[in-house]
C-alpha cells in the first residue's frame, strides 16, 4: 500500500496569471520554480509544496471550462502552514499589501489545532495561513 505524507501541489486555474503570481510571490513569499509556457503552466514553490497557476485562456486552463469566480470557484480553500506565527505581524504585512485578513482563530489542521487566518487571493480563492499546533 502507500502512506500519504503531505500536500504536494495544488493547481489554480486563473484569469490574470501575473496578478496571481505577484500575490503568491510578493505577499506570501513563494518563488517561481518552473515555467512551461507552451502548456500554460507556472509553478511556484511554497515551502515543501508547489502552487501551479494555469491561465484559463491557455492549453491546460482552457481544458477546465469556465473561469473561476464567485459563483463557481476551483476549491473552497487551501491551507499553507507557516512559521513563525505572529498574528499582529502577519496582519500588518497583509494590510500593507492591500490584502484584508480575516480574524485569527484556532482551527484544526494536519498538525493539530492551532492559529490561522483566512484571506483571499486576487481572484477570490480563499487561502488559510496556519501556524504551529498548540502545546
């Protein structure tokens, strides 16, 4: 059999790849890992994981149908585990980039119950930033 280890990657179909790449790199700290422009695939390194951006008007993205929006999103949300956890500093950073963070709350995740904050990327996808589990 096999054992699941962690989230490997998530693929987001996007309308504005440049805005999304700036958000994930400049605001959340991802780095551009690899580009396969012939497929319409931009891969961003997010710690141990990858966030793929596929424009809806290119080969891979077009295969998924209509563009994501308020009435039909790709996913409910995804969670990025972060360290260190300083809710005030995280909120200040997000606000400085024009991102409105939700209220910090304790939520359960892969590492157990710990603090997190919800926010939205430029195309309305909900992203959860999750800190370490409580002792």
